[in-house]
C-alpha cells in the first residue's frame, strides 16, 4: 500500500467520523407554541438569579405551597425568560422550573419557560453578566459551561424552549416582536432560534438586537406610537395582547390600553423591585405583588375603540 493511499484512507475515515458527530446534532423537533381556551394564566418576568423572589411571586399567584409543590391545577405559568445572570441562583430557579413542569403537567396545567436574551448569552459563552455565586453553584466555570452546553442537563432543556408562544389571544415573549418578523410563523421563529442554538444553523438574526429576545420598542412607546408598532403584528398572529419582560418597570403595568403588559418588575436583589406576577383569569387581568392585594389592570383598548364611533353617531 502506498503512503498516499493510506493518507486518503485516513482522510476519508476522519470525514466519516466528523459526519457521524454532526449527525448527532440534528435540528430539534418542532414543539407546540399555541394553546387556546386556557382559563388561568400566570406570567412572571425576569428572575435574574433570585430564587427567593421567584418563590414569592409563585406563592403570591397561588401556584406553589410552602414546600414549593405545584398547587396551580390547570394554570399555565409563563416565565418570560432571563433566569440567568446578575444573581447567584439560576441553577436553583431552573431546578424548580423543571420540577414544576412535571407537577403542572400531571395536574393538567403547564409551565412554559421562554428563552430570554440572557439564556442565549450564556449558552453562546457570553459570561459578562454572570454572578460569582452562579458560577460556583455549578461547580466552577468549566462545569457551568458543560451544564448549559448542548449535552448538559440544563443546556439540553433550554434548547427545547420556545421564544414566542400564543395562549388564547395573547402573545408571550421576552422582548417584543418587531414588524421585521411579520412574515414568519411562530414555528419558523421558534424553530429558527432552537436550530441556531443547537447546530449553529437556523436563523441567527432572530437572536440579535431586533429579534424577539432583545427588542425594546414595545416597552418604550406609549399611546398611538405603541399601537402603530403592535397592531400589524397582532393582526398577523390573531391576538389582542402581548406580555413581555426584558425592560424593568415599576410593577406589572399595562401599556397602550392593554395592548402590551410588562411583567419585568426588576424583582432580583440586583434591581430591588417587587416579586410580582400577572394573573389572567377568565379574561380578567390583574397584577399581584408579594404582600399586597390583587390589582386590576386596564386592558380594554379594543372595547373603547368599538364603543366610541357608535356613541358619536348616536348623539
Ligand atoms: Mn432581558
């Protein structure tokens, strides 16, 4: 056998091994992203490594008991992303979410943990905002990277998650949905991000500044300007409202007559905001804050829009 032939054999063998390794990284399967006729929905925003505050928000919205066991029955809990960074407890928060996922499913409910920009940042190796306690809770930097890698316990779980879902007539996502994505379906948006995080293919543009994990225009606009940004997106996806995190606000607030409801209350110790949640029960929108009473939110823009012209004509 010639040396050149042997070299060829080795090259082919290496190529085959590389293909086999790659075959292991198939794009993840499609996952459900739409639910309807859900009676009770609870949404909780950015946790940023604060387990105690997350637990307070879950208890205030009556989803867990004093042993952290699911008491929410058929409720759908949506955590709108950003459990990582700025605080030490992301691992504890994910462990609780994983346990509640099972318990809720057994009770006929559901836990939706959505991807935030900080989930994608740490999965892509951007450790600028990690907390020292967070790193040590995983057993150091190398173990942290492995745990959130494609084959790690948390990384595998995170890579199955959606970034935009629809429940009843509401879209839920971390940042917001720019009109740039209006021609994509929810399957395409979620699949594009999952594939990008798993194989590096998919649609990396979706995780950049104008994508659903980073977009801030919905949280920063008001009135007519907000309506102009939202309404074409709402029409395309057949919804009336959107629930977002990402931009800390003073409590759970409704913008644009209830087009957009913001659930990032800056609850982590790093920001010092309240442990709070949005509770949607049989069409009524209320906020609940640890230690306080339920507060109704003004979510009625579509009602007044219809009522006004009719009233004028009658007069
Ligand atoms: Mn964020």
